[in-house]
């Protein structure tokens, strides 16, 4: 990462924003509980001259800065932490037992706040800037809740962008991908009802454990035989729960599945085949199946025009050698996908560093790389000024 690319006004804020990031890291809050976090964000934005709207999506914050007539731009950062016990040993480690910023949302928030201050104090643009601080990204549907609260009706955007750090790529390098970039994520809860009985007389029972075992094996055929080999699909059986003792055949068993796809079409195919297969397998044993298919996150699809624009801003400013080459889609999910279904935009990544010190996301040893703050904030300033130029 090259310090020469950091904007001077951002460099002046470096120590302030690192301190703010460490403060957020030490006081993490779970989804829809980001009360102190949103208080801090609102206080900063108000001080810098933004019109601040609270309670969008329960704990979400939107800061609006308007300068004349023109286009409208949305920039989003997520705020919530994870239910993980931190093991970094850092001086600013989480002070909340069992909760930590293990995904870098503290860094995303501090990065956008740094850009917010620079844009308010010295930014050159014409139009409306909406800074969206989203709660509950980690599986609780914060983006959907903000939309239900009228996010895009109250704060209309001609385009919307978000950034996430990714360990394993050079610190401060930016990556862009047009099209399906992150997988859909659905959760399937299955209850198999058989006939309980004594383990000594299994022929008088219908064993739901055997049914579940058959379903697990049969599910493997969906990805290998129903999905185009050139497409991406994942069906994971995360848990099977049944029975309490060895000599009793239980009356029912429960299964939980995680299902992912990188196109809406494959997502639909997976739901149809899983439903058909589970029902068919259960019936073949004389059991019945109840299926609760929960659609959690859609496929995140980056819009081509906005992605090309975002990449061009980075290339013209940083140079092609600081763009992540051959970036591939991720099978993780991201609820920014809900916003991209309603508004053109793009979701980009910033490298969090490589080598022994680079820890995976959602790991108790993870920490956001402070060296990325200045580059990320400078990029947001560059993108905003160019989009609203």
C-alpha cells in the first residue's frame, strides 16, 4: 500500500480515525443492538453538518449532505459485531464478553466516517450524498429492515456502493467484480416424523434417523447431477438431531441445511429439488416430512455500469497495479444484495493484508487492518466527488 495515494485531508485524520476504530472495536454490539455505536455515528455526523436520521431499520443511521441540485449517491457501511469471544490480546480488544468485531465492521464504519468528515469539510461535489450506516448485517436482515422503513423512498439514490475488507489480499488493494459476486443463502429446517419404538423390535417402527441418513446421501446428487457443472451450488447438512438413548427409536428427527447459489436460477432449482427429494425419501420409508424453507439472502449481483465506474475511479487514482486481479465470486452471502435489487450499484472489496498476520473473517483472532483506513476513506472521497462532479 502506498501512502502517496492517501489524500492529504484524509492523512490528517489518520490518528483520529484509528482511535475511533479502536473505540468501536472495544465496545462491539450485536445486530439491532448497536445503540452506542449509532449514538457515536450520529454525534459525529451532526457535528460535521450532516442532516441525521435515526432509527432507520431500528438502529440504522443515515447522514445526508446536500449541495445544490444534482445526482444522489449512497455509500453504506455495516455496524454490527458477532457473538464470538475475542482472542487477539490487543489493548483495544472487546470489553464485552462473547461479542467481538470479527468481520471488520468497526473498520468499515470508521472508514466511512473519515470520508464523511473530509467530504463535509473540503469535498467538492454537487448533489446529494447519503451515508448509510446499516445495522444487523450478520444474518439478521438489517438491509431488508432499512428498506421496509422506506430507506430508498426517503433517501433516493441514483447509485449505491459498499466496501468490505477481505484478508488474504494485499492491504489497501481494491477489487471489483461485475455480475453475480456473492451467493444467496437459504436455511432449510426439516422435520421427519416416523413411528417410535423399541430398539429391539425395529420392524414395528419407522426410524426417522434412517430416513435422515438416506436424505443426507441423496442430497449429494443435487449438486452433482441436477446443477450444471459450470454453475456454483452448495448444499450443506449442518445438523441432525434425534433421540436421547441407544435402545429407543425416536418418533421424529430434525435436520438443518444451508443452501447457496450464485445465480437466481440455480437458487430456484435447488429449492425445487431439495423439496422433491426430501418428500420422496421420507415417503419411501413410510415417514412424512415437514419442510420450512427460509429465503435469507438473495444473490448479490453487481451492476455492470456502476461496477465499471467504481473500477475506473480506483484505476485512475491508484493505478492498475493496486487493483486485485482475477477476483472471483465468493460463496459467502451479504445482505447488501437486497439494496442492489432495488438500486443500481456495486459491492467492492479492499484487501486486509497477507501473510501470518492475516486472519480469516469470523475468527476469534481477527482484527481489521488500520493501514486500510486511509486508502478506503480516500477512495470514498474520490468516488463521491467523481459521481457527484
